[in-house]
C-alpha cells in the first residue's frame, strides 16, 4: 500500500520501464527482516539462471 500518489506513480513507471528487460514485482516482502521493498527487478539474463 502506498502512502503518497507519487509512490504509486513511481512503481507504475518503473514497472512499465523495466518489464521488457526482466521480471518486475511491486510491494515485495523481504524475509531477511520484516521490511517491504517498493520495486524488485530481476534482469532477464539473471532470471534464466535462477
């Protein structure tokens, strides 16, 4: 959930910008600590390795 409209805009913008180059997820929970990241980007060449 975003607090400000510019946060939502940035997530949508980055998603559209990075999707042709790899996998993009927004509002992803991280298990190492109780935190959440706004945008997770995994390049296509790296996604094939995983």
